[in-house]
């Protein structure tokens, strides 16, 4: 598996993507660690804070944290054009923002 992760890192670099994800979350909790562990075990990656349109890892919940993630495999990553986290809409019952991902088909 380690070799696969190294190949994935090279894929990120070849595509001009961040290997290490940026984020504006104020805190990281145990659920975050569990998610990261799951993703690493399954060779899945969070697009937020890593791809064009969201290099800063904009918060998806009231400008405080990220609760809405775009997650993909290395193969799908090759089709990602950009990710946009749109401004917070206060009338929504839950705290998520509108998000949009563009893919090359």
C-alpha cells in the first residue's frame, strides 16, 4: 500500500495539486481522525483544500469547519477540473454550504 500512496503523491504533483491539504477548520476532533484513517486505508482523498477553486480549504459550515467533503479515488482525481465552496446560506436548516465540483468526462 505504501507504494500506491507514493504513486498517488506523484500523481498529485504531476497534476499541480497540493499533496498536503489546506483547511480553515478551527479544530480537529476524533471524528476527523477516524475519517482520515478510513481514507488512508482505502486510498481515497479529500478534494477540499487541494484542487483548483478551493486551494485554501474554505470552511463549509458557518466559516468554522468543514463538514461537507468531496472525496475521490486517484482514478477519479484525474477527471477533477475544480471545486467551488459557495458562500454560506443562513436559511438552510443544517450548516452546510453549496458546493460544486466540475469533472472532465
